[in-house]
C-alpha cells in the first residue's frame, strides 16, 4: 500500500545482490553507478527514480553506490560517476558516462526491449 506523498525510489543494491538482480534478469536493466558526494548523480536521481516507476514490469532500474560496492565499480571499469550501464541477457551492452536527460536513458532502455 502506498502512503500519500511517498516517493518510490530506484532499488539500491549491493555487490552480493548484483548477479541475481542484474545478470540473471529476464528484462533489460539500467544500473546507475553513483556516489553520495557526486553533484551530477544527485541531479539525475529524480529521473532515475521516475524511470524505475515507469519501466516497472518492462525493465529494471537499480542504483549501486561505488563507495559501498567498489568491487563492482572496478569490475566494470567505472572511472567517473554517474556511469549508467545497460544490461541485457547478463551482459553490459551500453553505457553513458555523465549526467544525461531522462529521455536519453529511456530511449536506450526501450531499444533493448
């Protein structure tokens, strides 16, 4: 049940959940590699959260804090945040580095469906 005024946010996952939630997903996944201290990350956060609502059932949108999950950031060679990675069939198929418009993220996700 939703409480009036409650805002749904994109799922925040840790390294231990990555395989099950991202790599084994049957739908495309947008992974937002971010940091709490990153200005551009904060700037796109509302768009990420909105996409997680709009894409529910068609795609997943998750967030990974690089300071909490540095191993994943290293594995995927994330050198700058925000880095948006797009996964399909357990593989990283595209990425965007830096803050971009919600429409850009949305069109990339739609192209993977």
